[in-house]
C-alpha cells in the first residue's frame, strides 16, 4: 500500500498542548513516478482552457503547481491555447515536462485569431514535436487537438499526415462544419444573442445542436465573463450575465451528457473567467510587464479558486454518468461583486455592456448533506433560504459592509464564517466593479483563505517528547491525499 506521512515537530516536553501550523499537501500518486496511462476508449474527460500567451514569465514549477491543482479536482488535461508568440516552445516544453512529472495531460488548442489556412505546415510541426510527448493527451489512441474558432480553415486529416500522427480533432467549429473532424467544441458558454450580453440565463440550445450532429461533443462551462478594455487597447468592455451561471451550467452538463467538458478558463484573467490561482508574484500575467493597467485593475485580490470546489463533485458525477453530484464535504462557496452598480468610479472606459442585467446581490453556492437553512448577511441585510441536500445557489440583497454566511440545521450553525472582503461604495483600483470575489467556508467554522492558510490542531493527549522530535500521521494515499486541516480539526 502506498503511504503518505504528515509529520508534526513538537517543541514541548511532556505536556497537554496545542499546535498551530501551516500545511500544504501536494497531490501525488503512483502516476507521478510510474508510467502514464492512455485514456480509456470512450471514457468521459474534463479539460481546462489555458492561455499560454500570458505566461511568458512561468517556469516549470509554476506549471507543476497548476497541474496538481487541476488534477486534484478531476481535470484531465489543459487545452493549451497558443498564438504565434516567440516563447511558445519554451512554455510548451515546461508544460509537457510538468505534465509528465505530475501525471497530468496536455493538448494544443490553436487560436485562429492568429493562425490561418496558410499555416498547416507549422501546425503540423507543433503536433509532430509535442504529440508524442509522454504528457500528450490521447483519445482512442489518437493525439487530441483543438482550436479557438477557425471554421474549416485547415484540413486536419492532411495535417495529421504531415505530422505523421493520427489526430483526434475537436475544433471550435460550428455544428455544420464538423463533417471531416472527429468531434465538435462550442465556445458558447454564456447567455448571449449575436455575441452580445442578454438578460437571461444560459440555455442548452447550442449544446443540443452540437449533440444532434452525431459527433462527440465537447461542452463549454464557465463561471463568469467580464472584460474591461478601452478603445486604446483591445476595445472590449462587457459583462455576460453570470449571476447563476457556474452551478446552473454544471447541472446542464449532467443533463446534456457530452463526451467532453472544457472549462473556460483556468487562467484568462483579462476576461475574468479564471478558476485557477492568482499570481501576485507574477503581475505580468495580468498586464504586459506588470504595468498598472489592464486586467491587473480588476483581478488583483479577486480570487476565484473557490469555484474549483463546486466543480469537483460535478466532475466526479459527470465521469460516473450520474444525474446529480454527491456531497461528501459540506461547504459554502460565496461570490459577489465588491461594489454596487451605483458606485462612482474614476474609470475612463465606462460601464460595461450588460452591466444593467447584473443584480446587486450576494450569492452562495452551498454543498450540504441534508435540508438546511442558508443565512446570508450582507451589510445590514439578512435573508434566510432553505435548500435540500445537494448543491444549490441562493442569494440575498447586497449591502455595503461585512459579508457573513451560515448553514443552519435545527437552529444550530453547521457552517459559519465571514468574508475577509467587504463590499464598499467605492470602486477597487478605480475599475468598474464587475469581477467576482470568491471565497469559501468549510467545516472548521471559519472562512478559508483562497490559497494557503493556518489551521489550529488540538491534541487532547499527554505526549512525552524531546525537543525537535517529529511525530508522523501515516495512512494510505486515499486517506491522506485529501486530508485537510480545515475540515479535520477545529479552532481553539
């Protein structure tokens, strides 16, 4: 049996004691040191779109951290979006090496904003170089490849021949363009009409159109979409209605039953639909050279990591063919804009298209094992909603001030915590307040920081130790790989 050790260094002699410490347990299993296993024929899989063009400052350790975090929630591979940057090969080298180390997979998604019909030979060269790497994602023994847009721009069978590979092409083409490819991918992850925001929830109409082609379908899932660039840069300034999107869209995945799911995105900070970690140490990923502009204004101190916790049980349910997710760990994942729409902003770009559709509300996606009352307190506003066992999203009116959340059963708080981020009447970094702040409350009774944190462990035993002695908690991978001090122990 593979074992994992977690050790605690004791600094006291024989006594009844408590110990506070920070703990990080990287996700590891036999695949990290053993052979990579080919994807089983016909198996469902989940990917996350990864923007390579913004991570020129990454080294391999950054890639490994992202791989482990994605793998921990059940994501199988990154769809590596590439244009024609001169650092593509450097970063793809890091990505595939990190995938091999962590037992995670990669495939290339060619961004046809930059590629065109005259690039077939170059595209084939990329696939020849990376398609046989140990970390290359393969489906039905074929090298998986995808795109962003590019309807019928290239012949993927010809490219496969040039590369000397059998390809499994799943491009982002329209349903009527899929005749000579193996699979279809839609980018239609948000409610829209003619690519414009609308005041409506997302439906499955586009998903059904792809399913009706008879081809395997890669369904897009996204939590949010806000971008805020002026005419002097990318000239895109909008928010697609996303208030209920993340929870609803995963329910739609279980209903539609596609072959693949692609999360949009892991790290597109410029469009605010990232679920991966922030990078305060690498501000270059938010704006060129870390300049104090661009996405840095609306992404700084705005984590989305908590949305991973909602995705995880849905990913498990999707792969198992279940009709609903199973909740094993209770949790509140809350999210909200940090200012009301009426906030005055010193922002030359102006309010985004679609802003009127967003509600001044505070949201909580709750993962509960039994019928519960959900209490949301936003400033001076308090509401109580009742939900059944499962995963549900509820909301309450936004109020300036402190944001607190409780799950109650039989009059007792099962979960309770307060967000570290208050809602204010002014705009953060002078940017329009349309990105979401996401946090979590887990069963330790407090608010879990988005990344890292310190837990307090209380040992109700008398231990005889010597200064500096290490004490080990030992168990199987299954027992300890998901061991979390926030849920396993309580505060002082």
